[in-house]
C-alpha cells in the first residue's frame, strides 16, 4: 500500500472547488482540472490510483459520480477524466456544460486502487485497462516510473479505435520519457493493427497469447485491472490460470455493467406506517449517533435509511463499486447484495458497504467513523 499519509482512512467530505481547465480528449471525453486552495490541500492529498466524486444538482436531483484522478500527485491541483456514458446524465452534462471558472462539489480522495510497492525499487507493475479505465492507471504509471529508476511498467490498453483512445498524447509523452521502462501495448477492437495479437476483442484466447508472448506473468510484482466487469473478471480468471496470486492483483470497476446489480436506492422515499414491522438502524458519523427505523417489507439499504435522517452520510456511486459508503458493522446482521470495493481483509475487520447492506436482524448498528 502507498504511504500512510495519503491512504489513511478519513471520512469523505465535499467542498466547492473551482474548475481550472477543461480539455477535450476525444469526441466523448474531457479532462477536467480543479484548483485546490491552500487551506484544503491536506484534505485533498491523495495516492496515485485514488478517486474523487463530483456532485451537482440537476433538475432537482442530487447527482454524484466517481472519477479517478489521472495524474501523479500535484499540490493544489486535481485532474480527472470524464467519458460520456450511454444514457449518463452527469457525464453528458459535464461534457456539454462544464467551463473554466465554474464551481462543483468535489469529494476528498478515496479508494484503495493503489500500489503496495510504492516505496520499493526494481518493481515491475502491469496494468490492463479498457476505455476510461486508463484514468487511475495513468497516475500509477507516472508515479511508479518517477519514484525509482529501477521500476518498470507494462500497460495493455484496449479501445475501439485510435480516435476513442483517452490520454493518447500523455501516454506517448511517458513512453518518450521512459522508453526502456514503459512497455505500451494498444489493443484496438474495431481497427486492424499490424499485429494480429493487438487487434480485435480481448477474449480469453487472446489474453492467454498476450501473457505468453508479450507479458511474462512470473516477472510481474503487482497487477492492476480497470474497466468493465466482464473484462476485469476475464483477466482475474486468466491470471489465476497462470498461477498469479490473487493478493498481487488490484482491480477497480467504474460500473459493474450488470443490469441485475441492485442499486443502493439512495434517495428512495420510504415511509414507516403504524403497525409496520421495522428494523432499527443506529449509525455513528462524525462522533454523533443517529437512529432510524426501516420497514422490513421495504428491503431498504442502510445507506438509504440513514440519508432519510442525515443528509451528509458519505456515498458516491451507491452501486457497490466505489466503497465510499463503507462502515463497520458493530452489532446485528446484514445481507450485502454486492461487493466490488472491499478487500478481503476489510471484510474480516467487519466492514460492509451500506449502500448494498439490508438489515436481517431487528437491530443493526454501524460506524462510519471507524
């Protein structure tokens, strides 16, 4: 894990930051930079691979979306990449309306998609990314190669076409800066490249060939996977076939890409009627305790219930992906529908994702401050 100063658990908080730059990357993607004032620099210190959430209100709806920071740490600045999602309300608004000088609510950095080898030398890191999955990887590449002259990084980056490729100039600059230590492999799914191996969809057969011919798994110290659910799962399964230890693999999803994945119901109206059988949910946040009752028949998440009585309960994606809403389960039992964010050691320590956790006992207590 990266240094304690940047990855120590802290409660996420939103502050208004000013947009310093909006730069077009592709037809459907932009890079957005924010200025961090001096008095907030400690709160926005981050480790490469972490993310922030952006928040705005559109037509009366509170919208929050998570975006990875796409540069190595720079004091006083944050930069993220935003790609238009099909049907994405926030991303479409950002691409069409964000301008320099505007202010947005920006959450302090979160996330564990960070390197455990940040302070070592002669490490070989490999990332497999698709589309906007390059954003946290870009920060990891820059920081890893800049940290020690013995470090190496290999990137396999999948996109539909060259024109769809985000941060292509930044990657080329990094390749020029570190020609012997950065191996850069662009895979295009809808364009024919001179190498058949790097043309077409990345399926299990192609990935096995790449691992035999381009990337020797035995030489890799740490793996980073970032993209849609199906790609990440394919890579995890294939790496397991090659004997890669699961502890050496870090992965992050922007969305699950699975329509059956339950949402966190954030903002869903729930009413408690007289005579309803209820769960009693207690939660600790910023040193104070709140309590709310939730009808058993509502199948309401802890997050949704807590938001009904306290609007500053932390969350970002509300889909089990980012981990912002995590808390420790102090007492009672819950059923967690999905988990794409918590590490095995966090589960052992009692963490749950409150956006995905529904009480299964009469009383439940969680602690957001832990």
